[in-house]
C-alpha cells in the first residue's frame, strides 16, 4: 500500500506582507514516488505563520477521502500548535494559557477540521537545510507569493 506525504511551506516578503504557501503531495511505494501533486496560493497582505497554516490546510483539504498521511512542515508554530497547544486552546474557548485570544484562530479551526477527517502524523524538518521535498514546497510557496509581490497594502 502506498504511503501519503504532504510537504508544506509558507513564505512571506515582509511579515506582514505579500505571502505564499506551497504543498507537495506524494504517494510513495517505499522510496519510489508513484503519484505527485503540487498546490500553491498566496495573498497580498499576510504573515508567514498564516501561510504555513494555509499550506497544511490546503494539503489536507485536497485529499478526496479520509487518508493516513504524514504532514512534513518546517514550521515549529504549525507542528507545536497542532500537536501540543490545540487541545488546551479548544478547552479554554480558543484562548491561550494567558487568557489571550489565539492568533490566527480562523485558520487553526480550519486546520483542526481538516485534520479530523484523516489519520495524520506530523513531522518537523529544519527549513532551508537541503531536504529535497521541503525545498520544493518552498519553491511552490514562493511561486504562490509571486503574483502578490508589489501589491501589498
């Protein structure tokens, strides 16, 4: 049986500023890629964290049926949020441990819904460290940002 992977990344030119997200979806049989799909998008005025979240959201929402998938991100914010902080935020009515509203709550709620359909394993990799699929996700994110550069506020 093929294993599914989503390699995700976000990019921003300025923070906030124009940004993009990218996701590389791969079905692998062992080390061999048997199917691949690229996704990208962007916004004129956003933050890096929002783009990182949108990359993961769009990767999971692109799956047509419930799946077992490993999401690989270089964002400690996304990995920490989804694996460690989300339960407490939900329990506290989407407030942090210091009783402040969770930043990007709209996207965290969307990610929570998107992952609920699937059996997701979350992995973190160091960004810009030569990981081939992470580098490709970064290229997709930069391509998603390109149409918005120079069109901010």
